[in-house]
C-alpha cells in the first residue's frame, strides 16, 4: 500500500479513521477519565497515567462497539495489536509481531489452558462475548505471568467472582445480526446481591452461515509459488463469493458467586464454553498412497483427497478466588485457582462437497479424527505489602500443572506433562519527581513426554523502569526487561519418540496438516532470552491526548521452524533475532458544545523482525496507518474509520508478498434515554469498500481472505 493511495483514499472519504475505537469510546462514553482506570493486570493498583507498563484497556463501553466472536478481531484496532486468522472460526492476537506461545491469554488473570498456542487452526477458548473488560500488556510480561508471556499478555475480565458488594441489580441483554454471514448473536449479563452474597451470571450464543467475500477464495498462482514445483499434481477447488465450510456456532455460560464480608471475600465460579467451526477447503488435504503390483514391482500412486474438516471444541472451567485485608507489614492477601478441562475433536466429513447439497450418507461419511486435550490447573497467590523504606509492592507465588494430549492419526505430539512453579516480586518507589518500578521472577519448568524424555528449564526474568511527570499533563518513561522463555511442548516434542528422545523414523513422521509441513521437535532446545528496551511518552489530559512507544527487543536463541533439505519438512532451531518498532496514537478534541463533541484520532504501528542471518521472521505483521473522526452527542454517537494496511514485502523463506488494503468501517448508535440506560440501537459497517483482504499474518492467506462488506445491526437493553 503506497502513501499516495493512502492520501487519495483519505481525502475522498472526507472523514477518515483508524484505531479510533479504543481511545474515542473511552473519551466519549466513560463517565470518568480513561487514564484514571486502575490496571488489574499489573498487580500494582495503578492507573494508566501512573504506570510505565505499555498497557491498553478496553472497557465495557468500548467492548460494546468493538466486540467480535473471537479475541483477535476484537483487539485488532489497538496500536501494536493485530490478529492472525485461520478462517472464520479463529482469530488470535498478535502483539508487536509475536503470537502463539509468546502471547499469553488469561481469563481473570489465570491461564486459559486451551490448545490455541499449539496450532494456528486452534481457536482461543475464552470469548470476548462474555467479557466486561480486556487489558493488554504490549511487550514482555514474563515477570508477572511467566512462560509464554515473552511477547505480551491479553487478560479477559468478566467479574465472575465479585470481590466487592454489588449495590444494585444490573441486567444487560444484547441481540445482533450480521449481514455478511447471516450470524445471529445473543448475549446477556445479570449481576445482583442478596445480603453479603454476590451473584454473577452471563451467557452468549451465536450461529452463522458461510462467510461472503468479494472474489474467489483461493489465489492459485500464490499457492503454487508457496507450495513449489513438487505439488503440481495437487488440485484445489476454489469457491467464488464465499468461503466453503465456513459456518460456525458457539455458546458459553458462566455462573459465579461470592461472599463479601468485612475486609474479606471468597467465591467460586464455573464456566462452560463450546465452539464448532469449519476449516476452509484446501487447508486439510490428505495424500493417499496406493500401491499396484506391475510385473512383480510395486508402483505407488499419489492422490490428493480434499476433506471438509470441522473442529468441535469444549471447555469446562472451575475457579476459586479469595482475598483478605491484613494488618501489619502485609496489607492484603489474594488467592486464585482455576481447574480447566479442555478438549476438541477434528471431524472429517469425507470428500469436499458443496454445503447446499443434501447428503443422505453424511453421518456415515463423518470420520472422527485427531482429539486434543489440555487438563490441569493454574494458581496464583499474592501478598501486597505496606510502604516500607518508601517501597510498596507485591510478592507472589504461581504454580501450574497440566496434561496435554493428542490422539489420532494426525497427532504429531505425544501426550505431555507440563509443570511449573515460580516466585516473583514487583516493587515501586518514588524519589523526587521520579517513580521507579522494578521486579524479578524465578521459575522452574518441567516438560515431559508420558513415554519418557523430560526436559527441565529454570528461567529468570527481571525488569526496571523509571517514570517522570513532564509539562503539559504528560509523562515520559524508560524501561528495560530481561526475560526468558522455556521451549513449549510442540517445539520440544513434535514427532519425537519418548523412549529414545529422538525424532521418529522417516516412515513414521506425521504431517501437521494446518501448516502443511512435517514439524520436527528438538528436545535439546535452550530457553529463549530477550532483552527489551522501551521508551514512552504519554499526554493524558487537555484538548489533545497522545501516546508513543519505541521498543527494541534483542532475542538470544530465538526458537523458530526452519526448512530442511526436504521442502515438506521444518525443524525447530535456534538463532538470535531482533524485533524493533514504534506504535502511537493522537487524539484531538476538535469541537465541543455541552455534551456534544467531535474528535480526531491519528494512529499507527510498525514492526521489523529479522533473524541473525538476515532472514525475516515468518508472517510478520505489516505496518498500519490511519485517521479517524467520531461525533458524540447526548443520545447519539457516530464514527467513520479508514485503516491503511501496507504491503508486506519483508517475507520469510517459503512466503509470498501480501498486498496492502484499505479497511473502511463505520459505527452509529442511539440511546433512547439520555442517561444511556434502557434501550440502545446500534449498527456497524465493516469493510465498506468490499476489499479483498489477505492478512500476511495468516497461514492460509492464499486460501481464505477476510470477510467482505457487511453490516452488524443490534439492539441492547440494560438497567
């Protein structure tokens, strides 16, 4: 995407917008200043204006405007955050160019414990449809949340265990329809109290048909360039105007209760989540081998069989949480424990057929494929202490134990036990105009195949930052983070025989269908070590607001999948890498009369990531720039946005370049009551230019583009 095209599109719109939803909704709808919100994820009880953490927050009001059925699409408007998809059912967050097992997704500050980091076609088990607030730490957060948080943290909060008295009954019901895929979504939230007992209930359900697109789904020429000459015999069946097998449905329900006493509380919650979604055709092909005897010799034939694959996911989660105020050196104690039972099954529906066709033998054709499970618990115990020698802070203990398993003909990772235990501390002290924050974490990790072959890693993380108020209601900060990440189960043990701790013999290797490669784990991998330096400046009051962050992250022993001499095979290797970039946002209050005002927002982000040998890191998020306008009145609000995503030419081996695009969105709502209670009618317009959007971050960008033009119309009622 060229700068010329960006300027032409912007001027032709007259009003342009990007990344605006987060900051605009905060300034428009929140009754208090957004910088006064206390950040939960950092465990420091500080507001956004007081912390040097690069944190972004989506409040309940902002979520109402930006919420999608998956986490990645909900957060994709944030500077520094993008989404990686695998069809309509999957949207996982990318933070500063890193994703997967480097971005930890939490529910209520505890690990979700799903299988989303193992493979790009696995969806996050936590849904934004039940969230009341989402916090994102951009950059290393291993100090607080350990292994898997070296790239950042996404914390989904829903108040399922209330820690304070609920004074009034609260009820919100929402109904929404999406014209692109004919999706209907219903969600509800109820919170109330009976004396000291607090009650929380939320639930949602959605169902959609095929995703419509403005072009053919597959780019055959690009697929050929990525697959190479060895796959000339493979034929893909594309669809025009829609993505095949893209129907989906899901639902979730959470019930929680707590007892709030004088200076203490304790509560319990249970959540059940289910999701069923299809993988686009061409992403799950089997190569059939047939041998015929000709004159006593075996002749082998290869035939590609295309199948429709659906993932049927289910998770049940139990949580306990308690806190008590203390007297003396420690001011409070909090304990959180979550037990999770996750499973999904990959159902193969035989040879690919059009969804509209009735098939009487459908049930007979269904084949139960690979089953993945993840069962275990995560626990955190934190003690906040009172000021001593000017220091305030928290010390904590985190223990996690889980069993990850795969069963079936495509299970390329044997059942694995993963255990970890960590201690950490975060402290803060003020001296003159400066506020200093520092901390450390020591963690022991053990990853062991059930058939043997165990690997132990002890990791250390430390950080230090300094923040100083500056003129004009602003502050600046500098931060340094040293973090280590132990290798994950797929990096260590993909296609590894537990008895020998070596890769399977060549004839027994199992292809990872989602990536189209045979992946070879390496049990001898060392822990990654990253050193991140960050500079930031934030203006948080006045007629204009702004924030800019610059970062440089040097990663030693970066773990990645490198091609071997066989183009169908990759092996996990290590090499130094560096990530560096910039992200920023500027909001200007152009006009204000009474409760009505007009705001302008400019934002953008850019990241570059290279390996030590000069190659690019795979599927690197492209640069984005944009501009936005929002109008807010007593009962109305409206937004129009244009996001320019640049062409990605920094490709890794086996990748093709990806064209840029313009994403034009709009939003409008009307509150029937001036106090914003009662009934609200709203509408969103997405991809209004009906662009053919291919996300470079997606493994299947040449098979399944993003949805085309669509509108979401909804009605919300609250009291």
